């Protein structure tokens, strides 16, 4: 039986198959999915802000793109994954508040840029993205297959 595990805003979760990791309401937040097919293990972060160094809340490193990636990679390696075999997918990073004052609250774009940069520095290949736009998303990450179902309000679900 497949467990469904909700990954809340500002947190991350590492799971072994059989499991589905779910994020609801991804707006400017970004979901970073890491998958180790060889170990049948995956991790999912629901990160709010780009960098720990820029944040005020130092008690929750899962809130930030950079530290959540580092923590998930470390945990996958501790569980036996090899860094070169870890694959990534990114979802979210919408521009939810561009109608207020374009550019001022550009958190979504900065989250995407930070995730791309950190994953590249870590040598982790990004296999697929469903990012940007102006609508929120809900996702379900299947640890067994590495596939992510992406639901955007008003659109058909897609799989990446």
C-alpha cells in the first residue's frame, strides 16, 4: 500500500518506496524533488524563499531553497544514494503578486534561479521543470517511478 505524505510549506520529507509525497498550494514557493532510482528513495521540499542567508527565520532551514537542497542531498547520501545518480525535478515558482508591483515580490523567479544554481553546483541533473507562470499548483511525487503529477487550476493534470 502506497503511503501519501503531505509536505507542508517550509518543510521537506525523505521517503522510501512505496510512497507519494504531496505538496498543495505551490504559488511562489518551489517544490524540489530529488529521486534516487537505484535506492527507491526520494525527497521533496516545499521551499518558500531562495536563501537561508537572506532570511530572518534561522530555526527552519527547510523554508529555504538552498538549505533544503543541501539537507535532502545529505539525507539521500546517508541512505546509500550516490550523488551522480540523484535526479531532480522542479515545480512552482509562480509570479503570484506581479499585478501589485511587478518585480518587487519576485520570489518565484528567485526561487527557480536559486534551485537551478544550487543543483548545478551539486552536480545534480534537472530532468524536468514545470515552473513560472501565474497560477498555483498541487503536485504528487511517486517515489516508485520518479514521476510527478502536476495540477494547475483550470488545466488538465500533466506528468513530468
